[in-house]
């Protein structure tokens, strides 16, 4: 099976370097017309220059691919509208959106200022929301769309000093979980990536050997599959160093403790059963969990 994107148009945000650059290059190699979006700021989101995006476009054109550069911030409504208009004016459609743009402002929660919490949420979560919203009706009209959120193990499992980043990254999973349902009837599939990669955001956290083993290029094959014609829907793919795994939010079977004399002490006494993850399940939508609770209550 050969995965190709001939005739498809992809927007990749934050594609001036690291993971985004790797995704953009591979999409172009496989025939996609690529919009390389990058504000060109520093890791903490300050500054800005379109040079990084332009360099990636030149790389793509160098091997015969088609690409254009865009320097809009994903947090700027006017800039996002311009990004989508530029894409439609140039290529006529939008088939793939990879929400990759991000920043870091790490500090322990006690030392973090609210403005730094809000800014990281604004870029990662609201930036992804704004670009997705701007593409959504276009994809519905086309009856085709593939959207990827970039989550993180910091959101799925936590990481010291990253309350802002973790909250944003898990928020993207929640965003995906409803979009995957709303997009189904219009052939729009939405997935998430939890990457482990040596990039500008992690280069100061890893030794050189680790950075070499965790090149962004070793994550991108998973991304290519998640935005392909035959992509799954609603999956969280963990990827790094050529290894791939699926992460899920799962729930224990639980226990019904009755309605009469229901107390916190009863919950405490039943905690071993309540928290027993044997037979735990992942649900595709919230209503399935509600159904499970009605089964517990009815004793079925």
C-alpha cells in the first residue's frame, strides 16, 4: 500500500522547524500541496519572522514539490482568516490540517504568572481551535477532511513545571473527542499525536544521544498515516524514535453501591472494587459511559 496525497492540500502550522517541518516535507514528497505556516518566534512565543517558513518552502520546491509560506500567528483571528484565504486563493481547497504550532513557558505552578498560563493555552488550544474552525466548513462542503491535533504526554500523564502546557495539551484531546463525532457524517476524521521528539522545545532537556535517537523524522510516518485517506478516527497516537503506540482514556467497570444509606464511608470501603482496572474500557463517546452506569444501577 502506497500512501499518496496527489491533488490534496495541507496546512501545517508551526512548520518552520522541528516536527512541523518534517511533516510538511513528507507531505510534499508524497504529492500534497503544502502551506507552511510559522510565526517564526522564539520558543516562548516572543518575536516573529517568516524566514523559517520560507526556508522550508524552498526545501520543498528544491525537490519539485509545491508549497507556499504563511507567517500568521494562530492566535490572531485576522491572521488565521488570511491563512485560510491564501490557501484557497492559491490551491482551491483544504484537505489536511495539522495543528502543530506551540510555545513553552515552563515554571512550577506556584511561580507561574496567570498571563503565562493563558498565553500557552491561547497558542496550543485556542490556536488549534481557531484554525480548525476556519477550515471546518470548507471541509464539510468538500465532504473530506483530515485534522490532527498535537497533544503531549504532559497532558496525558503530567510533567513537573508544565501545568499550562499540560492543560492545553489534554484540552486538545477533549476538543478532538467531540470533533471526531461531529465530523463523521462529512468524512472528516480527527486524531491526535503525542510525540516524543528532539526539537527546539526539547533540545535543552535531552542529551545529544537522545536528540539523535528522537529525530522529528521518526515521528512523521505516524502523522502521515493519521491524515491519510484510510486514517482511523479519534485516536491518540504516541510516537517517538520509530516506535508507535496508542493511548486511551479508560474507565474501570465500577460498582453500584445502592441509593439507601449511600455515604462516603461506603465509597471508601468499596474503593478496591471501584478502582479495579481489570476489564477497563475505552469509550468512543460520552453516552456509552452513561449507558454503563444505567447497567450498573439496574444490576445487569
